[in-house]
């Protein structure tokens, strides 16, 4: 298991990100400056600067010379969830204080098909969890997740864990660090699951995210397909020129 701790500036960036997404700062006004935030978090100005730089690179905030640091308004467009192209955190962490719950449709252990085994870098004789969940945000269905995880790596999964946050369990109980993911995002027509559980009409598009997620030790622990309601999510790609 990984015992590596996050640097202080990354923890501060996590806290500020959560505050911003939960409306902790006024979008129309400048945020507190590095000195004020440094005093609040009891860190040096340099540490505070590094924390803010993370949020700038993520496209959450921007700096205006002589005026201060501001929140990028596009992160709050039309009330949709903004998912950055670098996100490798779960929906529960992404939404902060908003109420998220899960309905487990499928939870079993079986041997993987060749494609699943290839993405998880395991043998076809290595059992995996197959999980299908509907994720609700404040009682409204937002996404269906179809997930495969090696049972020898992500041990001890139960329905109670699936009802809440798998990522929280992996990080806090198993002690792993989730570091990166590789995503493919595509549009698709709704299937039977989408129509039944997301309430999609025949003509409503679905945003499907196929991804492999990796632990700090380099091992892939998740191969999944998440099918999102088109009217609830925005996927943002941020490119920083060097």
C-alpha cells in the first residue's frame, strides 16, 4: 500500500477547489490574495502561490494583473457539473457538499473477458468485481457507471461501500493513492439502461467516458464506462502553452 502523503500546497488546493465549487467565494469578486490566504492556512506565500497555480492550470481560476485572482465563470455554466480532463477523483469528492447517493444494479465477482483483462493488466483467470451503479445527485439520476476492478487488489468491497464512495474507501481504508487516469470521451445513443434509469428519451444523446484509472504504484485498478446525462455535465479540456 502507498503511504505517500500529499504536499501541503496540494491539500490547500483541494480545500480551495471544494470551496469554489460549493459557492464559498463570490464569482463576481476577487478572491483573497496570497498573503491573506497564507495567513488563513498558516503557510508561506510561496506555498500558497503553488496551491493557486494548481487551480490556474486546472482552469478553475485566473489572474488579472493589478486586479487580483478570479473564479472562471464557465465552471458554473447552466448548473452542470464541470469535469476537468485531468480529474481522477470520484463523483462524491467532485461534488463536495451536494448530496450524492448510489443505487447498485449489479455487484458480482467473475472472470474477466480478454478486453477487461488487458486494460487492467491481469490474466483472464484473475477474478474481477463487476459493478453497475446509478449515481443520483440530490435525488436526480445523473450517471450510470459500469466498472471492473481486480478483486485481489481492491479487497473487501461490500454493497455498503458501493452505496457511498468507492474512491473514499480505496484511499482512506485501503491506503492507496489514486494518481492518474486515461479517458476516452464519446457521444452515443441511449441504450436500455439509459432509458430506464437516467430517463433518457430515444433522441437524447449520452456522454460516455471510458477510462482506466491508476494507483500511485502504477497499477490500474479500474476499467469503467460511465454514461452521463448530456444536460448535467460539461467536460473541460485545459491546455497551457509553454
